[in-house]
């Protein structure tokens, strides 16, 4: 396969893409180079988060290869079907090609099919629901908002359907909804086996803190719930040995990839209820797929007359769904009639809030409006991404923290001061990146007399990068190196109302964290943030990334970016190719 392999390497494809193309070429005995070339394209697309390769819409990063492929989709499909490596849905072949022109690895096609089947099986109401009690609970819940109370709608669908999908941005009350769901479930039955989970240790810990005062339930990561380890990738629970649960509530569901969702769905008992909560507009999972975004695509929610009559406490008689960038055909939320809701009201940002307004304009791709909003703010809100602007921003942002460390304030005060501000960068490496900010701060502190040349020094902030269940430290947890009461240098973490000291020799993998990537910031909140974008356009830049960064801020934000890069970021969407919507409609 000399020619296709050379072509892939000339275009900078990864070694994995090249090797998989070579593997397919060996199976085809060199007779179908188009199949080998397409296999390389599919591998590269999956590395970018796509579940499949859409022959009709190549990702922008792969457009340079278009001239090397058959001229029409029909010719391309015919060329793929001519070999023995490509099969139709249901066949056991390395590659699966659907009638819609979606090409999958067999495993990903199977994952998507199993997720769609499991969702369809749950599209029915709970049989033994006490509707009178639930209506009473909803009516007794005093939560004054104008118009329809979408939190109440979310609780109603969560209790009445075997699957509920609840999508909402920051401050729309998802944690409140979880607490209310748990309270209402307890009124329905006192012997339900309820599970709580989240995709990451950090997200699980945050949910645990939110519910611990009112509920005696343990929140687990999905991997821990399923028994997935490095030695058992399939987990302890599966279709033969299902989870001992009647209800499973999952927070931060936007971070669940298609393979993890498939493992979860296979392990769910057929009669168990699944409740997914998250922000479908945020960045999706690091791995392939964007399940919550697929399920949330389309309108804000469709509800049958029967649902609105049944739950009269919701006062939905005059509800008319409005379209949200509706695509062709029936949307996933239409399929999820009575079991999908998009939360509308922000309890954190009012209509005059810069953060709320900017997030909305970015989310809808209105770059002109976003630029005008920023231009109307003080100069410190939008800055060029040069070194001097960055230095001024980080030194000012961390000044309270620096003072607290130098004045030897109490550990709790130091940790709280550090969490007031954070730099969120799009890139991990490069001139405007996490690494460059961490180096800048290290130099700045060295000039003030801090012993930053040492691996561990008082005031060094660290972020855990690997889960450690024994220490109860999870990927994304943040602490500061400080001296304890005995003068010993240790890592200090602040969880809820509790300080936790960890010996330096017991720390799992970690890194300095004056700055963190936007991906790593998911699930976190800070009083003030500075968003750092590179001064050159990068494939990683898109509105989902910027929206996620903006909505990490509680009070204030600043953006360091050129106008060209900022516009490009707002106008660029990263829509992951998936056939989940098609599978649900079958």
C-alpha cells in the first residue's frame, strides 16, 4: 500500500491512522487503495472526536484529501463496498457503511446501535407512578419564576419516564433538581435502589458535596460504578450481570463518550430508570461521541397533551415549543417527547450580566454581538494576548493569593484566595498556553523570593491528574503545597468544609496549575477568570470551547485574544459526526 500510505504521511496523518490503513490494505491485498485511504481518514476523524466518517461532510481538517477520493458519494460508496473489509449494518466486518453514507469501525457502530436500542426501550412511562403524590409535591414546591417552571418540568419527567434527559447551562438549577428528584422518589417508594454517578472523580465529588447534607448516598464515577479498571476495561457489570439499581442519576453527562455510554446501557437492568443531566452546549467528552448533545439537538422540548393534563401542577396548557436551530427531519428531542427538557431560567446570571449575555451570543454564533458587548466593557475585559497584558492580568488576578501565602494566612484562607481566580487556556503547550502561564508565574514568584526552583515550595498550587481512590483524590482536584501545624511541607486540599493534608510522597500524578486548559476546567467555577486564546487560529478553537470557558466565571471575566481569533472561535462549531439520531428514528 505504498501510495495511500505515503499520501497519508505526506498530509501529516498520525501513525495510528497510517498503520490502520496499512492493516486494511493487507486485508484487501492491495486491490482497493480507496478503502485503505478511507480507513486512514476514519481513524483521523475518530481522533478528533467523531464517532464515524460522514462521506458527504468531511471534517474541515480532512478536506485536503478530497481530491484523492472518488468524485461522487455514490462512487465512493460503491468503491468501499467492492472490498471485503466493509460491511453493512449487522455484518461482522472491520468497517461498517450505512445507507446514509456513515462509515464506522465495527465496535463504534455496535456501541451506537446498543445505546439507541436501550434508549428506545425506555421511551415509556413508569407503570406504578403515584401521580397524585407527584402533583402534590410539585404544587408544594414554592419556586417563583415567570412563566413555566422548567425545574418542575424536569422533576416531572425524571419521575414519570424510564429515561429523562435534562439539559441546562450553568446556574439553571441542575443540582437543585437532583435534590428534588431524590426527595420525590422517597415519597413514591422507600425501597428504591438509587445510584448517583458522574463521568469524572471531580464531578462526582462536587455532586457529593452538594447532596451530602440531605442525602445519605454515595456518588461514584461511572468507571467505579461499572467496575471498569485498567485490568478490566469491560467492567464487572454488563448485560449478563446488571447493576443492582432501580434508578440511576448521572450528572455532567456531556462528558460521556459513546463507548462508556454503551457499557452503561448494557449494564442497566431493563426496568431501571436513567436520568441524565448536563449542559449540552459545553465541550463534549475527550473520547469519541457527544451523546448528550445528540439527544439534546433541536427544540427545547416537546410535551404531549396527556403529559400536560396529567401534571396539571406544571401549568403548561399554553406551552408552545420554539425551534432551536432545527435540522432536517425529526429532532432527537422530538423522539424524546415527554422525556427531554431544556432548562430556560438562569438563577446565576440576570439579563444584564456580561457573562450571561456573552455566553448566549457565543452559543448562537453571533460574533458581531459578542464583539460589541466586549467593546462596551472596561479595557481590562478584552486584551491582546501579548506577554505584557498576560503578565499584568495574572499578577493582578493572583495578588490576593500571593499576599495570603506571604503573610502566612490560615490554610483555608489561602485555598479560598487561590480559587477566586484562574487562567483558562485553549492550548496546553505553546506561546499562549497553560505551560507559558505557569512558567511566567513561576518566574514572577521567584523574583519575589519564593523558592520556585524546588519541586515543592510553600504556595505551589497543584492539580491532580490521575484518580487515586485510596487517597480520595481525583483528576482535576486542586490543592496548594503548604506547611502543616508541625511545619511539615504537605499538599493541602479543601473539600466542602474540611481541610485535608496529604504527604508529598503519597500524592498521585499532579502538575502546577496557575493555568489550566478549558477542558480541565469543566465542572469548576471561579469568581473571576481570564481566558487565553492563541494569537493564531488553531483547529482546537470553537464556540463550544469558548462557551465552556466563559461559563466557568461567577462574577467577572477577561479575554486575551485578537479580534480575528475571537471571531473565528465564535463562528466555528465542532459538531461531532454521529448516527445516534438516525438510529433513534429507526
